[in-house]
C-alpha cells in the first residue's frame, strides 16, 4: 500500500510540474505567450543546438511516440493542450532551428509568439503547426528579426 501511495503521489507531482512548463523552442524564447525575447539577435547557439542530428532524432521520436499513444487512445483529432503544445513546439524546433518561439494551446487553438530570422521562416510557422492533428486554429505574434553576424 505504501508503494502505491508513493507512486500516485509522485505521479501527481510530476504531472503538475510538467503541466506548468511552457513549450519553448529554445531556452531564450519568451517564457509565456505574453512575453518578449530578451536578446532576439543572439540566435547562433539556438540554431546549433536545434540542428544537431541527435536533437533532430529526439524531436522525431517524441512526435512518433505521441502519435502512437494517440492511435491507441482513440480519436487522433482530440488532443490535450499539453500534447498539442509539445508536438507543435517539436515540429517548429525541428524545421526552424534559429527560431525563438513559445507555444501555448487551448482547446485546439495554438498561440505562437517570439522571433524568427527571416520571412521564409515566418511563412512556414502556420503550415507546420497545422500539420499536427488536433490543431484547429493558429494565432501568431511573431516578429522577423534578422540574425547578427558573429
């Protein structure tokens, strides 16, 4: 009985900690969809991390695992908000490695804020987000801020 109680309590605490986290494509992306990027020109470190082969494999694996879990659970178009946030974030991080974006979802409506380095990256955000099953609408407040040369 003690092991079951500890397990349930641990699961509850872990779920609470995960639920409080914001889905961000980089550590220096806004901390919420109401926030702003502190230093939008400093994107080189973010690009290097997101474009590494290991990180790309992690992102692909995460998306596949969530899709498989949803296949087992039932309706693919019904996703909880944290799954939508995570899947959209992973999709954006994998395809726009220099972006500093924060993703929030509520009942299928995804909000994305932050910065990208060019118009082409900006133009790919909404179509990429809509590739995720369960995304009904995308609201964006993203600015194009060219990267500075090092």
